C-alpha cells in the first residue's frame, strides 16, 4: 500500500479548512500498527493506534512543529520538522497527519512500507527536505 490522501482533504484545501503556514493550525502525527484508514476516511481514528501502555507513546500522537509552506511555478507543498518519541518501545507501520484545530480532520496517511520498531530507544519520523517542493510530505502539482 502507498500513502493515502483522503478525498475529503482535497475539498477542504479549496474551502480554506487547513492552514499549514507557520502560526496556522496545529497538526498531529499519530502512529499505527495497522492502517485503519481508506480514501473515504475523514477524521483521526484511534483504531489500531500504537498502545500508550508502557511504550512512551501518548494516544493521539505528537504535535507537529515547524510548519512550512513552499511553492514554485508548478508545485505547492507543506512540510514539518521531524517528530520523535524518546525512550520508546513500540512498533508502528503507519502514521496519520491530522488537523487538531479543525475537528481532527485527516490530511494524509503515511505507509512506512513495513513495521518499524524502537526498543527503549528513539522512534523518529523523518520528513523529507522541503528544499524540493515535490519531495515534501504533502505536495500538489
């Protein structure tokens, strides 16, 4: 499976629901052991989310920082700073970015292409460099 952009997110962009600019809306990154989402999904779901019990993971995930919007002649994109969990002991195969300020509306589901594990270490989700907008975590051409 590949990353998923929900159908509703596309429409929400044109209605001004999401503000990805620095100082705009607050976005979160939740981690999952299995993918609970489809293209018809609209909001954050706790189904299959990584367990918070003894893992150093907090249900609903991390708040993302470093929101940045970039655009060029043919591409517009947004990006975030990397997100990490310290002293983590869990496995995740998917992540979801959702808008915490807009009723937990789902933006994108990320497929890690397999399970990734941290055992009393740092679990880090690294976002691609926004220096090339087409490589950003969310981009439109």
